[in-house]
C-alpha cells in the first residue's frame, strides 16, 4: 500500500479496475491513525457520532459545531486515507446556499477532503452548488438516517417497485456531480443495477457485494454495539468485551493490591 494520498480519482479508477475499496467511520485521532495505517481507503466522520460519541438516540440533534472538532482530529491524523465530513441534519436542507455555507465551513475548519450529505433527487441542487465550488461530494441514498421519521423507521429502501426510486436518486446525484454515492440498506440486486448503470463508484452499507466499495460504522464493526445489531454488520473484533474485561481486572488488581507493583512505582 503506497502512502500517496487517496484522491477522488482513485475511487473512480478502483471502480474501473474492479478493485473494491474500503471505508470505516472514525470520530477521533486514535482510530483514524490505526485505520489509516491499516490501509483503509476512506474515513467518514459520520453524524453517527451522535449515537457513538455524543450519547444521542438518533443523528438528528447533531450539529456542525459538534462535528467540526471530531473531523479536524481525524483529518489531522491521517497520512493516506481520504477523509469525508458528514453534513448533519439542519445544515443543508433549505437550499444550495445553506449547503455550500456548511460545506465551506467543513473544508476551511477541518482539513477534510470532501463532504457527504443525504438525499438523492431532493438534494441534487445542493450537490451541484457544492461541487461547483470545487468541493467533492459523496452522496447518500437508500435509507437515510436523518429522515428516519419520514421513512417510518430503519427500513430497507428500494424493495419491489420502489427500486426505480433508488435508480432515479442514483442518476440524479451522478448528474449533479457527486464523485461517489453511498447506498444504505438497499437490496443487493438493486445496488448491483445502480453500480452497473452509474459511471461513478458506489459504496454499500448494507447493500450487498455488488458495489464498488464497502463502508461500516467502526463501533459496530469493532463489536461495541450490543442489542439490535443490524444484519449487514460483521463484527471484526470484540472491543467491548476486551475493554470490559480490562476494566474489571484493573479494579480487582487495585482492590487486591496487585496494581501498582514495584515496577510501576518511583
Ligand atoms: O454517519 C454515518 O456513519 C453514515 C454512514 C452509515 C453512511 O452516514
Ligand atoms: Na451519516
């Protein structure tokens, strides 16, 4: 893995070469460094920080001011990975001007390399304006968590006849100038059709294997999430178990006098 920075054209050439690329979310410097050194191609500083860092039940309360310091930490930590700043709910919906204002804030204040916003046809004007200012945009269609209440819950999008809606959204964001499109919770056959029809690379989160790249929320992937784990998540580690065990052992060793030992003392 070369240390040359990942650029938007690398996602395009990966699609053309049929070489799947990989992304994770990250909200801090430590994980960003680890994922970057492991060769993860892009890091999304998602508004999923609402659930995974800030303690909210949904992404809706997350603000630009919440995400700016997290995005800055991630952007500063990486040497190779492409860093995407997620635009939170309430920072772009009123129109292209608001959207560009938010995107410019992320680019000026964080060092991110691109922004992401939710919505297909409904966000096309916003995408066009941001791209027109020279800022790469990653689009996000299918299940869009910021509209969870409008969609009626965490529901797979594009089943049956509504597959055409996903196709229309995908074409709309491509025509608006997005360099890539995330598809979240979309049937694998629909995601495959989108991937074949589009010029730009597709990124799946719960969209099956026939996409150009994969993305997972790092805390799900690392085994922090308990209870309702989405079907599309694969847990690659049990960090919750590891940290819980370490905390219990630490407490027990303090109580029993095992820690600190002479080698930990001055
Ligand atoms: O905020 C986030 O983590 C996301 C991905 C799940 C696509 O938007
Ligand atoms: Na998000």
